[in-house]
């Protein structure tokens, strides 16, 4: 049985963003101990994650056609 490519693309994008979101939970627990350097690092991480989301949205990867 063959599935449309859209199913695979959405699954891949979900797995990538879900795996990256897992790193947010430990960071929240140690945020005070990390200080400003940890905050800046996580803001950079979230910015890269956000850029990936914007790219996926602009390329219409998440649309069902």
C-alpha cells in the first residue's frame, strides 16, 4: 500500500520538532542555575527552532495536497 508523500513529510517534521522540544523540559528545571549564559543559549536554540518552523510553513510542507 502506498501513501502520499505528504504523510511522510508531516511525520518527519513532527518527529524533528518533537525531538527538539524534549530539550526544553530539562532546561526549565535548571534555568536558575545556568544564569544568563544558559538563557541566551536557549533563546538561540528556540530561534533556530523557530526559523525551521517558518521555513516549513513558507515551503508549505505542512499542507495536505
